[in-house]
């Protein structure tokens, strides 16, 4: 009996691939000082996507995440860790319009809800937490903007120019 291939499920991650700037705002909408960068690159196996994020703001941790899927049921997971020693597992959903990460458990439930722009070059999102019961409140806002490099080999290909190789 054959197993389902992950190729189709992994294609949903393709819009994330590339280099991004990251802008953060507090729950009041005020921009936080400093800038951030995120990189999403395929692991050499092309079965996992690796996210590296660097934030140039005191108190904001740099992080690395690994995303993958369960091809049999089309579900996704993100394994997160940062320089503080925090490690978390998020369930994940993604399609051409929305990217959602969510976890239950201590110290509180939290989720990220991001809206992907029509051209897939901006993800406007927010991290929320539920510290006191089931109601989620905004922890902070994040906006990812894809960096389009234009010099030779550093050009980031358009999504339709990249393919998954089995």
C-alpha cells in the first residue's frame, strides 16, 4: 500500500520561501524600534522549510523554526526555538491567503494569524495570547515584506519559477 506524497502539501509553503524584512508594532499599533529579517529556505531534503529570524531590538529573541507536514492528512507543524532557550510546537495551517500558527499549553495559549497579500509579497499578521481564560488579545503585530533582490544569482525567483523536486 502506497503512502501519500508530501509534494502537494509542501507546495503550500512555497510562498514563504525567500528573504523578508520584519516590522513589529505593539498592541497599541505603535512601531517598535529596530528592524528584523527573516529567511525561509528549503532544507536540502526539500521536505522541511527552515525559518531563521533575526530581530534588532533588545529583548526580542532571534529564532529558528522548522516546518513540515504530515502528507497523510495534510496537516502542518512548526518546531520553534529561540536564543532564550524557549522551544515550542505549533500546529499550522497555510493556504494562498492565510498563515496560522497555534499552540495550547503553558505559559498560555498563543496564535499567529497572518494574511498573505494577493502578490504573496506581504504577510500582515498578529501574535495573540490568552493569558486569562479563553479570550485572545493582541500581543504584537508583525508585517513580513518580501525582499526582491535584483542582482544576478541573488534574484529571488517568482513562486511559479520555483518547483518542488521529488
